[in-house]
């Protein structure tokens, strides 16, 4: 049996419950030290026994009922309005609430301290749960009530199921639950917990993957929210327009001896650096023009080099002169620079490409080789230094897919998706962007719940993803001929679980 799951597939719940009641009584009465007690406690999962020992050490009374709510409804609403997990409640509701109402479960979301912030689900069951203290505003941490799925998931930082008398408090022995922690996608810190509570079915083996998939969707939504905030911040940066009369005859960016011209020019300088710094930095260019887009500028995006990395290892580099396969390290360097248009320091780029074991000396040598390769291939990309950056925009199919998803063009993104980005690469930048694209695409298609693109995605990229196939079954029309395929696939996934 997995240490995290309460039951083996096919195991008798009734027999397991009886053994757990005996083990709990033995532990509470005799502790875990004498030989007879140890023999009876040997049937426990180690993770449960460890939680009981923590509860005992904290002198928690197993006959103590959970406390009353410490927050009013208005205070809870205020917390949910500002807490990160409150912003992703719609994801939890969409993925779990219908299942809860149909199956007789309660869904709860708590903060990192184990305090329940939101509880919903089967109305009758919820009323019974409130009688034993399972309600919004109540502290369900291990420190407060001992072993429980929401509290223990936070304590051990892992998903867990708790069946019946595995709960430390006797008042909770008729209940079972499955819970998993939610993490900040940037720092990895615990933000809270998602819990499913009910009868024996709330600790069934198939429920944990559903809860874990919900947490994965929440993580993807949190990451998307972070990206949206970053994009909004970038868009709000004011552009500085500098008008020049051309009296000196020199165009900014060309230096002494530059071309002359009497036509007024305009220069756009981002506020990431001052104008003086921008004009004076070695190798840094300023965009100069009259404000009118020439035919050459209009076609620039079409001719811009493009890195094709989805489903490919090595990647391909497309440019006006043709298409070239590009080696692993070279493609990883270009990927990192394309993802950071403002540039990367030597230390940052080393971490992006090599991770902690890389050295700046190794990176510099690889960049020298990459520059030579680009020049020999006739590809108009130059890599500037201090910081390392590209002198022209480099399109990347993976970044284009993310942009399409962010503006709601899900079908376009799915059509462009050829598989995980550079699947063999272990460069941190590739691993990060690969996971970001895959998670964002999956969550976007689940949220849109459009049957046709979701079916295409399931067939090609999510053959063993139970949540995708379950969602597909819900959104397909009742008479769709594809339903038979979906039902068969769900049965196949269940048999493998």
C-alpha cells in the first residue's frame, strides 16, 4: 500500500476500519512503546503513526472536539478576497464541486495554517460536518485537532488520505478525507490546502489523483495570474518619445560618422534604463524612425528568425535564408535570450542553461561557438554582451503558443503544439518553459471545455490523464459517437491505477 493512500484497490473498508479502531484505542490507552501495543500498531501506515506521535507530543486530547470558528463570515470574505488561493476558487469549484454534490462529498479549502476558508458540497453532509466543527473559519491544523487530511497534508507537505479512526480525534472517526497542499508556483511555499471529506468514498484510491490534478490546475492558474500581472506591469511602463530635428545630421545609435538626414526622427526608449544610459551603453541600439511603418518594417515579423522547439530535440532555427537544425546548448542559449528580451547577466544565463553546476567560463566559450555558427550559416542574429541579449527579436514557437493561450486562441495554440518543448533538454530554462507551456495548454483547454479541441488534445497528448477524459465525458453531447471511446479510455485508466 502507498503510504499516502488509505486503502488498497479492492480492500475491505469494513475490515480496515475495525483494525484502525483497535489500533487507535491501543495507542491512546497504552502508547506505542510496549511490545503488545507495537504489534497492534504495525498495521498502521508510517505516515499516520508519525502524525499520531506528533499529536500525542502536543498533548492533544483525542476526545476534544474541534473549536468553533474564529472568523465571522465577513472576515472570511475579506481573507478570500486577498488570499492567493481565493483567486483560484473557481478552478476548485469547476473541477470538484459537481463531483462532490453528485457523490455526497464536502470540498474545503484552507490556508497555510490549516484554517478552513471555504467549505461547500453536499448540503446534508455539510450540516453534519458543521456539528463536529468542520466549517469555514475553524482551525484544522495538526496542532489544533491532531491527525486529519487537511492538517496533515500541510504538516508533511504531501497529499494524503485519512480513513476513519486514522483521525486522532474520536469525533472524526466516522469521516474520511483526501487532501493535498497548494504551493506558490514561484517560491514553492505552501499557500494552503484542498480537501475532500465525506464517508468511506472520500478515501477511495481513485480520489487522490483527482485531488492532485485539481491542485496541478490551481498551480497552473496561479502561474498564469503571475504572468498576467507581469505582462500588465510591462504594458504600463511609459514609453519616452524623443523628437529630434536632425540638425546635427547624426542619427542616434549610429555614433560619429553616421548617416545624415534632415527629416525629423523619433526615438522610443523603454524606461528600463535612462536615455543617457541607453544611448551610451556599448552595443545597445535605439529604434529610430519617422513613425511611419515602411514595407520593410511591415514584413519584418515575417522575416524574423524563429526557433522551432516544440516536440523537437534538436530544435530548428528558421530564417530568411532557410531552416537549420541547431544543437542542444546553442538552442538553449537562444531560448533563454528570447525569453528575456532585456538580457541576462553571465551568471543568470549560466543558471538558465547549465544549472548550478555550470560555470561562466563554459558559457562564454559556448557563446563564441554559437556566434561563429550563426555567422557561418548566414543567420542575421548577433549576441550582444553586458548583458547578453539578442540584437533582433527571435520568435519562439513555445512563446507564441503561450501568447495565443493568453488571448484565448486555444485552437490556434493546440494546432501549433507539436509536443513538449525540447523534450530531451535538461537545461533549467527548457524545463521551466516546457512545464509552463504544457500546464497552461492543459488548463486552458479544461477551462474552455470545448469538446472538439479537448478531444484532439486527449487523443494526442493526454492519453493517461484521467481528469481530461472525465471532463471530456461531461462536455460531449449525449449522442456523440466519441463517448464510447471516452468511456473505454476511462476504464483503461482506472485499471492501470
